[in-house]
C-alpha cells in the first residue's frame, strides 16, 4: 500500500506498515539520540542524471560518459595531448611540458591534474616549440641579442655585426648569420671606427702624424712642435683628437726642427752672424761668416725670441683609452600564467546513499529521520541534507528528498526502508530511482 507521509501524521504512516517493519522503525527512533542542532545546508549545486542515456551513440551512457554530446569523448577514447579536452573521461589531460614557463612548449608530454593545460609547466598544442625549455628568455618571438652566441628567438640563426673590410671588427650595422658570428663578413663586435680600411681597428699599430686613428682610441699620435714654429721634433705626443693641427702638434710631413725650444730657429730661418745659433738649421752656413744684413727679415724683430705657446709637459700627457661598452642584456619579463575559471567538477553518487557509503542502507533512513527531528545528520562527504541539487531532465531537488516531493520527510525514510527490505519503491516521473547512479556537480 502506498502512502504520502507529507499529507498524514507519522502515526498513520506507521499503522500502514507491516507490523515487523513498524516495530523496527520505532526501535530506530527510540535508539536515536543526540544534541539538537540546526541542519546544515549547502549552496552547492548538484546535477543528477538517470542511467541509460547515450545521446552521442558512442556506446557509453551518461553514467560514465563525461560528455554525452561528443562521440569522441568517452572512457575508451584516445587522449589528445594539449587540446584541453578530457577525451577519456579520467578527469585529467595530457599536456606538453613547458618547464621554464615562457608559454613555449616542448614535445614532451606530461599529465595534468585537471582537464586543461593552463597550469604552471603545462603547454598547449597551439604554443610554439621552445628550443631551450630551461631558460624563460629563450623562445620563439623573444628579442634577439646580437652577437652573444645565443639563439634567443629559436630561429636557428644569430644576429651579427657587419665587417665590410674583413678585419674581424664590425660596426653597428647587423646581419643574420649562424650562431657564432665568426664567418667572413661578420663580427661579434661594434668597435671598428673605419670599416672601409682593414688597417684601422682596435689593436692596430698607430702611425705617428698621419692624421688617422688606426687603433680607434679617438686619439692620434703626433710629433711635438714645442715652440710652435710649425717645425717638428722627433718626440711623439698624444693628441686629444684625431689630427695633428693643434698648438704644440705637428704632422709627419712637417720639416724637422733643430731646436724645438726656440721659435726663431728652424729650417729657412735667417742666419744671424755671431749669435751662437744655427738659426737656419743648416750646418753649411757658418754663424761667423754670415752677412750682417740679411736678405730677408721676417715681420718683427729678427733678434726677438717668441715665447712658445705650448710646453713640453702639457703636450706629452696621454689620456686614458676608453673601454668599449658591451651590449646590454635586457631582463626577461615574466609572463604570468593565465588560469581560466574552471568548470565545476563532477562526482558520481547514488540516489538515496545519503552518507556516500556506496550503497543504500538503514543508516540513510536514520539520517532522514534525524534531520526531520532537528538532530544532527552527518552525511560525511555527501551533500548536506536539504542542499539544493539539479537533475538533468527534471527540476532541481534537495539531497535527501528521496521522493522528490520538495521537502525531506519521514516519507523519504519509508522509501529507503522499502528499498532495503526489497519492497516496491515507486518514484514520481522524473525523480531518480532509489540506488540509481547520479552525477553530482559541486
């Protein structure tokens, strides 16, 4: 006989039971004790589906098929790495390894703990292949640093500097080559100050007084012209620039002075008799036999000795050679890993197994009665009694509302006891059968 406990007193219900079953139920109620407490509730949503549905015709029903709308997804399907789809319904995904977290993957496959490939050290199929998965600054699309011997962008080539004159020293102009930059026409340096002359480069021998900076130190070696008369000595000084035209400097082409401390003494000067000087730097013109009246007199007094405008001490002080500045290496930017909002996880339960013991027992009936009496009803790892659940094809229900009446009552206890004692348990349309498998979405 079927009864509706939601509409009648509990005593009437007990009267409709077989005597032995009613006595057993009363004993259960009498033996149940505990502290009154408000029944816990939960906001978790549970999706329950009935058995036997195979919408995608892949041979697996919704009890085991994690996507019944896709025939390529079922427990026997082959897992495809890196597509963030759980083809074999094991709750995990095969991903490609990305050990350095630079969003460039390897071809090695690892198993994720979830169904996507967005976590740390995981890569998807669409990501580019990394040529060095131990360095986050090396991956396709990375900025290439010239001539460092590292292929940052994984294109199998290196950016080198051009060496047009073949002296192994380059300029700032770049060209693509292999990863060592030691082939003809390329260089790993930018320190050549004249890439059209192979004799000009750092380390080259400086030629004195030629007006050319052979060793690229931005200075020139010049001959000294201490007295500033335009005639040089054999002494070498370092200019502060790359020419030899400044005061106290002379180029290699300048005539040699026989007295670089006296501006009136130099080749071509007028020899003055009996002054004890070889004014014209010509030993063939004796000082004692020179005519008293010179044939040409330079502007100003012939006997005046001009004060040199440059001193030896100041002209021989070299300056420091600047050190070439190496290319700076920029710091790689961490690419935060983007974790999308996960879809709710699912778990398989049994309708009526309120304490998740994997079977429907008298203990589940006791839980309903305790909840109805306002006592603590511990459902262990299952949803709390009266927690709202959603069921595929039917309206949302409460966990523990066995007959889907909209509330948890002793009638649910009777349903469970009927099932335990192998009596007929009739359910309303759309309500899962007692002990049928359901899928819970938390």
